C-alpha cells in the first residue's frame, strides 16, 4: 500500500472514531451543564469550599470568579516552582528561576502550555503532578465553563444570570475531564507510555556504554494534556518522545484525544440551543478548514527538501502532518514532530492554523466560544450588506454585542503583533534564533502567535529563556486568554438580558450553506487581513525561495 | 474590588480541593493501576535485560559505538540532535530535535557530512543513503529506522559478524513493525532489539 493511501485511510479511521463518540459525548456534556442535580462528591466539594451551588451569577461575578481563580492559580503554580527544593521527587533539580517560573505559571493557567524549560532537567515529579497536571485539568474546565456561559446567553432571555462558575468548573473537571483522562491514561500505558515515579533508569547498552534514560509519571499527564487541549510535555520532545507516544497506535489515540472534546462540543451546543443543525454547521466550517490545512501541510511535507528532519520514523510524514494540523487547529500545542524543521509552506500552515484564532475546531470550550464570536461578526457583516439589524439564534446583535465580539477577536492580533514588533527591534533577538533569514523571522512570529492564541507549540529552535521573552510571552498568554474571556462573558450577559425575537421571513437561516460560507469566509478573511504582511515576511518568503 | 477578593478566596479554596483530587489522587490512582502485571513493564520504560543487566529500552534509540570502526557490527540509529557529532549516540537523559529548517546552509553541510560518513561506512554510493539516515529525529531518541536504512546496513553487519546475509535480513524482517491496522504510521525497524538478536545469533 502506498503511504498516501495508508495516510488517507489513517485519517478515515480517526474520523470514524470521532463520529462514533460525537453524539453520546456531546449529549452527555449538554446534560452535565444543564442538570440541576449535584453528585454527592460535588455536594461535598461545595460544602468544603463554602460556595452555594444553587445561586446563579451575573456576568460580572462570573468573570470575577474566572479571574480570581486564575490569579490564585498563577500565584500557587509560581510558588510551587520556586519552592521545588522543599518538595519530594525533586531530584535535586533546584528552584525554577523566577522568569521561567512566571512564564510557566502564565502558560499552564492560560491553557497555553508553552515550554521554555527542559522538563527532564528543570521539573521534578511533584511540580509536574501537583502543579502542572492540576492546571491541565482546570484551565480546560475554565474554557468549558466560559463556553457554557455564552451558550446560556443565547438560550436564556430576560435574565441577568449566567449560571454558577464554581459549579461549571467543578462539573467540567469531575464529570467530563477526570473520568476520560483516567481511562485514556490506562489505555496509553497499555500502549507503552511510561508511568514511573523514578527519575530515570541506568542501562549498559550492547556496546558497553552506560546511559541514563529519563523516566517520569507521563501517562497521567499525557492523557489530560491532550484531552484538555493543553500540550505541555512531561519530556522535552513532547509527544515525539517515545515514552509519551511509543507507536502508531498511541499516535492515533493521542490525535483522537486532542480533537474529541472540541469536536463534540458542537453537538453539545446544538443540543442546548434546541437544534443540532446549529452545531453541525459550526462543525462543518471547522472540519472544512481543518481538512484544507491538513492537505496543505501534508502535501508540503511530503514534497519538502528534508521531509524526515524532525519527524519520527514510526509516525512517518502522514502521521506527523495529521498531528501537526490537529494540534495547531485545536489550541493544544503538543507536537509529535518539530514544526521548526517543516518546509516554508508546511510550517506556514501550522502557523496559519493558530492565526485563525484557534477555532478549527479550537481548544476545549475556547474553540466553541471563539467560533460563536466569529459567527456574530459574520452576521454583523451580513447585516451591513443587506441593511438589517443582525440576529443570531433569536438574539439581536446591537452595538454592545458587536463591540464585545470585536474586542474578543482583536485582542489576539493586537498583543501578538505588538510582541513580535518589539521583539524584532531588541538587540538580543537575533542571537536567540536557530535558523537564518525568513525562517528566523518565522520563529519569532510563531512564538508570539503560539502564546497569544494559547497554543503552546513552537518553532522550538528559538531560545526564549532571556527575561524579555519569558515575560513578554507570559503577558501575551494572559492577555490573549483573559481579554477574550471577559469580552465573551460581557457578551453573554447582554445576550441573556434580551428577549428572544421570533424568526421572520427576513431572518438569515444559520443552519445552511450560505451561513457556513459566510462564517468560514469571515474566519479566513479576518486572519488574512490581519496577518498577510507578517506571513509574507516569514513562511511565504521561505516557500517562494 | 471587594467582590474580586471574595471570588479569589473562593477560587483558592476550590483550587486546593481540585489540587488534591487531580494533582494527588488522580496521578496516584493511575500509578497504582500501572503496577498491575502486564502494565508495569510498560510503565517503567519497556526495559530489556540480558543476564540480569538492563541493556536499554526497546522504545529508546541510542546509537551503539563500534570498538573498531573498520569492523562495525552494529545496526545504527538515526542521527540525534542530542549527539555532539554529526553521527553518534545522544544522551537519553534528555530529548531534543535539531529544529533546523530546510533553508539553512550550515545544516546542509552537516547533512552532507553524515551522508559521506554513512556511504563510506557501508561502502556504497552516497545517493543510496536514505533520508532518515541523514536527518535528525524529532525526539533525538528515535528507536527505529526505515526498512531501507536497515537494508543498507545488512551487508556490512553480515560481513563483520560472519552471519549469512539471508539470516541477517531475516532478523531485520523479524524486528520490523508494520503499520498499525495496516494503515497507521510507517513501517520501521527497531534497532536495539535487532542488534541484540544479531549478537545472540553470532
């Protein structure tokens, strides 16, 4: 069988697996976020933390909950890293330096999971488990919660209440992420992923040379790293490391895990708004862009000058391109191949996936709320063309709604381009690059695109350990995460306060191909108008060389 | 502002409880399950032992070094960005890709040098050296090579070890993993297991 045919069938297997779980998982998540019942464990949690799970919050309180929770998360994760020498399983790796500790804290709390550190050297098992694994769960649950608050804005009317952030956070963690992560961690161990509390094992090779092979409690973090679209590896090489991703089977499982929740959330959305077709149309747009970018990346890598540089033999070009497209189209950022060694067009494809704003299909929760915000922009543009007040899902899109949507969309490009611009004029930047010319520029562009979109993958040759990169990338992650979240919650609040307007003959149906084209076009158009000049200096120039 | 402080304190309490559940109980539960016979060997790194001595992991590729380069009995792994030299072993206590782009003249020279060294070692023309033999893997620890690179090394290994070429080729076939489900990934040859099998056959 040719590798192209095998690769296409590999994609078919992946899509079939996603199709099987799409409805049950989507419907289950809809129930989790709409039932009034608390499980016993949850009721116990609410008692211990002294929150009333049955009181609902206004959008401002909901947002303060998100911000307050994330703030204490950053502080606690920073302190854990700084105090590492006092913790067990630290293996003498010492306190994480302040700049790096801040960057990591911002990174894991914002669901970015960018890695400026070499885990095997810097991070002991306690910080990995008690610090990083926890944020792998809860940062994903925060994304889910915000998405659900926005959906409630659409389905509720004449209320100022959006639900309870603590309930959404706890339910997302305990009912969705935890059971799925546990099961998939066991599956991954069965496929060969390590789960060891030792720091390493010493071996004497057949040639008599002694080596120490690093070990780590990988499986428990690997599963949630992918399920929660996080992406921070417990080993430096991330999912390219054979202990994180040992064979072509584990590779397929991992790609499945990083897509399954963002994809199924479109079903959850359709179910909650009372019309699954509303979800299918979003899925159609996401899937079309994901497939198109897969074709570009795969073709570019198959025909590149050095197709196997930075790729593992067991995955091949097809298994690497499929992972690369999926990890950058969701905001995961785990890698099973080194994107920095991709061709101009292939690497440019992974970059463009992020610049779409992470909605093809995007991160856990973030993908859904981002594409809903883009839908509002698309309906606004359509409204301008026909001269009608735009509506979406029975809600009028007035000045307040469109402003909030615009702020949410524009935050990422603003912090991204400012960061890149400043980095380029700083004297230390050119020495931090691993490749010359246009590709070196792409390394900087990719870094800020990854941080501002909370992706976390890298053109990893760039050295980002100086204070400027550590702090500016950390700030980009936080602003790229929390400006849109506050804007989205504000939008949700103002949608929920409206009453529903009945559909009329003039309402643009949002379940058909016209809307899908409009939405997909808006995603591409916004990214193109914002980023073509920057892309022309990097990947486009390189591809044309 | 008072409300933000109040929410932060609630957030701290929730975070501490979720830390116990997802940061302590969850990883320990996964670790506990991984102690089950059948999973434990995987969980501890799929270590291979010979005569009670751990010789490596089937999942981790570390290039073996020949005592006498003129009589090199080993199948070799792909180049590693962890290695000091263009070819040679990397250090498996870490993991790293080269992150070199296709448009990079300095790196072109490294790739060309690898091609020359390998062609000389195998006694073949440079254009017969496959891509994976001269490019660094993503992890720096790729345990496998392409069937083409294994085939390139068969004649030399047979000559140095004194084994018949057909027997060495059969050992290569024994240690080749096909595509999962017939479609996943690419076929590949596991270098450590193959080297151990060759040594046992000698």
